[in-house]
C-alpha cells in the first residue's frame, strides 16, 4: 500500500525530479527536528508548542500528497486539552514510522523515474 499519491505528486512538481530530491532532503532534515520538538513539547505538557510543530510538519507533509500521514498529524493537532497529551505519544510513533515510509517511497519514485 502506497502512502504517497505518486501521480499527483509528480504532476504537482511538473515531473521536476531535482525539485523532488531537494524537497525530500528538506523533509528528511526538518521532519526529524519537528518530531523532536513535538516529543519535547509533549514531555513538557506544552500544548501550544505541540500544535506549532505539528502544524508545520503537516504543511511540509502535505506537499508530498500523503493524505494518511496528514491525517495522523491532524489527530495530534486535534488534542486541545493538555490532560490528553499523553494520548499523542502513540500517534507520534505512528507518524514517525509513516514519515520513514514516505522517505522510502520518495526514494523509490526518484529511482524509477530516473531510470526512464
């Protein structure tokens, strides 16, 4: 099962593989920072910082046509009461795994499109 809508992604980028490479590298670097920020904010019980980092991450992920990953991020954003922040930890673990899968899929897209 694919996380990324490959056709839509390539269409949105007008088939620009260099742009996809650059965006993928930015995702790899920035997503790790944002995931760390979310984890730290969860540990501190800082709901505003959780939301800020999750919102930024969702925006980045949405560029890759990965609806299920955006949905997981939305589940974190929908936590509006600090008492329920511990419920975000399993969602964050899921999100981290989904981002890893996204990166693998992006690499596969780059390899298959480059070989054409």
